């Protein structure tokens, strides 16, 4: 097995093998994203909110891409 390389970037963690998550969300941020995901009028904002929420729940990129 190869070495695992961990690189710290601003508010994200990248591990070789493409595991990247957003930082932990505050309660206020999470609530705002949920409101956008449920009641948002702009489909682009709704999609982005869903992606951020999924990443905050530690879903991996392949799982998120199937949403």
C-alpha cells in the first residue's frame, strides 16, 4: 500500500484518494442551508446547499454525485 498523504487546506481536508469534506457547520449555517434546500426558489442554490450539507455529514464524493 502507498503512503497516505494529508494536506491541510483552508477549511477542508484532502487525503490522497480524494476524500474532501467541508468544515464543520455552525448551527446557524446548517439551519440556513436546510432552509435553502427545502424552500429555495433558485435551483442552483438548492443544489449547492444539498451538496454542502451532504459533505458536512461526511458523505464521500461518489455518494454525493449520486444525489
